[in-house]
C-alpha cells in the first residue's frame, strides 16, 4: 500500500521518471578496490610507476607496502587520468625531533599538478594551508583528522578536472573533495592553480598520480609508506 501511494504521489508531483538502471559495481570486500577501479599499487611491485625522467621507480616494496626512498625522487603513475575518484593509504613515520614541515612530509599530486598535502600533523602545528589534508598553499583542511604517526590513514578524493574550450584555453578550473580517515576535510573546493611553480602543462590534459619524495634541510630521510592505491575514472 505504501509503495502504491508513493508511486501515485510521485506521478502527480511529476518527479517519477523512468530511465536506465545504474550499472552495477562490486564494491569489493573491506580493504579491496571496487570492480571498476584501476589498481595502481596492489602490494606486489612498482611496475606501474616511474620517476620524472621515465626510469623505473626505485622505491622498495616491503611486505606489501611501498616505502619512499629519500633522494631517489618523486614517482609518477604510468597511467594518466582526468576526473576521478582516488583512494590511497599512507603512514607517516615517527619523527619526534622534527617540527612543522620537516615531520613526515610528502604529498599526493592529482594529475601531477595539485598537491593534497601529507604531513604528520598529529600534535604538530604548522601553517594551516600546509597541514595534512590541505590543498597545499590554497585551502586549509576543515578539521585536523590525523592519526598518530606509524598508523595507517586514508585519503578518498573526488576530483573533477578543469575544462577548456575548443581553443584549448582554460574555461573552468577543477574541483576537489577530500575525506581524510573518513572525515570531510575539503568540500568541493575550486582549485586555484597548479601547486608547482613554473609548471606549464595544460590543465585540461589528463595527468598521472604523483607521490612526493619530500626534502627538507632538517631531516635526511622520510620513510613514508603507501599501500592500496586505486583510481576510478569518472564518466
């Protein structure tokens, strides 16, 4: 009876519309990628990653986890993406003697252009738009959702790419939503520009996922760890 009443009300009010059924996506078991995701790192090797000069990524893989080898350089996914849902898990090292930007610093660069900051911001104050969960240099996170160092954390990112006209000129910048450990920290913010100064790439072209090998004069090595990285291109 209730279903019949709902159908009647929907018809009268004009919001009952027929259409194609949503396609099915198997969400997978907890900790697994959805069935339509492109897995960039499954814990086995870094065959899908290179350094900026195109050479194979030199970061080691230990017990299903990739570990940043300081001094080898950033790594880039071979595959490039436009708009996408991105999942990545990371653990910052315990660096109690380091402060601010020196403590557990790395970054996830969407399309290799826009940095979502990774930092040990657990009881470690720094400038707001450089803390963990920030769109670096542009938007501070809404809240600090960091776990203590050496604990696994998650980023779930919804990225809508920039749009260009037929003349390839930028017409609309992209947007970014970020959940850090399941907590909303960036809410559909409008990206203001490329993070890296001097980057002349076309923002409307697909780009790779980049993981940062961060350098800082106060620390020699930052053993950042990553696992379970996947991307779902958005139609």
